[in-house]
């Protein structure tokens, strides 16, 4: 029986209300060329929140203005990489962000601010669409 390796990443669902409606910033990852949210691995002694904020800053140059809820949303999926089976959990913090976009060219192919409802069509994987649907439940209360 093959061993399943467990992996965790942390990210931010970056939101802005700059034009009077909610927009979300999506990135296209170079590896896999899929559209989703900024995320990455924690460094030694980093909290989940710190890792998510650092990855957001490194990949997009955006900074968190405020978290829209305390608890992160979680997606879970499995995939194979170099013959290894990986079980992955990604914790996303929902946050209002600010800043001038500067994409990290080594990891990020592209990025776009997109009106919230249109983001469903842009996100590549079902897990990301599910996260967006969970965010949609939070936004009306703000």
C-alpha cells in the first residue's frame, strides 16, 4: 500500500470594495496554470495567519486591511506528484486587502481583480469554487 503524504498550505481570499461592490483578486499559478487564490507553506514558527499574510504579500504585494472572519475556510483534496500520493489541506483567511499589484514572477503567471460573481467562472478547480461560495455567505453581513 502506498504511503499518503500530508501537506498543508495557507492563503488569503483577497477582497476589495473599491468600486462599491466586492471584487476578488485571483492569481494564475505558473505550475499547473490554474486560477485560484494566493497560498503557500508556513515557515518555521509561523502561525497559519502569518503564513497566509506573508504568502499574499510575496505573491501579489497586497496587504490585509482586515479579516472578515476569524476562522479560516478549508479545502481538502488529493493528487499525485512524482509518483507520491499527497493529501492536501489549504486554509484560507477571508480578508479585505489593499496595495499595488506586483506579481511574483517565479510562481505567478497572471493576476486579475474580478467582480465577485464572475470569479466562479474564472476559478479553475471545484474546491476553489466551493471556497468562493462559502465567502459569498459571509459578504451580505458586512
